[in-house]
C-alpha cells in the first residue's frame, strides 16, 4: 500500500504542489486534525514538520468541536489537514464546518481512505484538496492499521512534494524496514503477546512518541481493554507515570538511532530495568542495537535501514510492533481481532456524538 500510495501522490504531484503553493503562505496556520487514531497521525507528524512548515500543530477534532474559539485564530489563514479512515465520523465533518464558520480564510486537505465517505463527498471546491488513498487501506476491522500508516506516510510526503522523486529511495527503505519487521519478528512478537500480562507501556521520543501513542491504543482496543496501556516520552515517563510498571507489565521502547537522543533513552531503560526486573522489555531501534550494559531485553527489533537514514519516513514502520502485539494478544484473549469489542463499547465509526453548531 505504501508503494501504491507513493505512485498515486507522484501522479497527482502537479495538482498537490499548486494547491500547497496557493494556500501555504508564511502566515498560514496549519492544523493537523482527526479523532482517535487519526488524531495520533498529527501527533507523530508535528515534531518533524516543524522544520519544514512555518506553523504546524496537531489539534484533535474532539478538541476543536468544543473549544474551536480558543484553538483557532480567526484572523489568520487556516489550512486544516483532516485525517479520516471513513470520513464519516461526526467530529470530522463537524470540525470542518466549524472552521469554515469561524475563520475568515480556510483551505482544506482531506486525507481519507473512503471514496464514499462524507468528507470525500464534501470535496470538489477550489479550497479543498482530496487525497484519496487506495481502497485497500479502508480497513474493515474495528482497529485502524493500514489506514493509519498510509495516511501518515501521505502527509509526510506533502512536506517535500516539490522534490518527492528524490525521496522515493527513502520511502522504499521504509517499506523494506516494514517487510523486515514482519519477516523476522512476527513470531517472536506473537510469543510475547501470548504471555500473561495486564499492562502495556509504549515510550518514544519526538515523533516516535506519537507512534507510541498509536501503539498503546492498538494493544488496548484489540484486547477489549483486558490489557490497559499507557504511552509517554522517555523523559516524561519518570514524572509519575512510571508507577504503572509492575511484574504484569510489558514495556516497549521505541528508540531512535540518533545518538544525542538515544543517550536519554538508554538512561531510562536502565533505570526501569533496575527497579522492575520481572518486566518484559522490547527494544525497537532502526539500524543498530542500542548499547545497554547490564540490561537483557526479551526482544530487540532491528530494521535494516536506520531511523535517521530515512529522514522522517523512518517513523512509520515502528507502528507495526504495536499492531502485531495487539493482533496476537487479541487472539490470545480468544477475541476476534476484526471485532474485539465484546461489550460494544467501541465501534469502527464512533457512535452517539451530537454536533451542536
């Protein structure tokens, strides 16, 4: 799907570039939005895009709906980039309508997987760019998987749309990393997922914190809440959240191969290991093994090409670890991974939301 989406974006490059140049000015406020997993895309993208776009921030539609007047600048031009698997959630449509009413000058980019969704149906205007992903990414199961990673990759490509051809090799390396994770680590991850545990913790720095956020939701929702999960940054985890780690926890470290950042990550791994010997630890790192004297990990997931080698595209394959853990933990709990919510508490498209405009 990632290769297919690269081809699709390259075919539409002229249209995308023209739209971006028209609506992306130094004064434009770029807001990345979505709900749930779709919101986490923005959380992962914001740190890496700050060096490319003048002003970019992630704001969930679930916040925009209730506090748009505090979160949007009425006077500044707004480019609202909406991520939506189905394009049918009430918040997705509601956030667009509220932004249109509140702000004087608004443009939209819809990144969605469903050609029949309400967002896609609402396109066709000059100030709206519709980026429709391959049909296969419109996951039919409850949990978002291919839709998350492909929407994430699509928005990352927008950052270098004018020179995207030069990034094709890095995107191919990203694909190779994902293939290596599946080929080499699917069964070891399955074995860990089948162990008895009640808590899961995912830690990442910078953009990888957003990936950790998505991983924590995958394991939690695919086990119907039987495994309660948390996410945080490596440094932030010390400030209270570390209390959740016990003998019934697994801790997943999404580590970068940027040495200046990894030194902080290593310190935290060693500290958790010293305080919590029974926990299962999974180290995820691109390219090379981390130097962790005295720490024995249950599994170290390596990727052939490092995080730094692929610029910001390198963050995408990390999510596969959370997805695979969630899938096999779901089976271990005798659930159907396509429809794990026995209680009916969660649905593929959120229900019960009334938008008051």
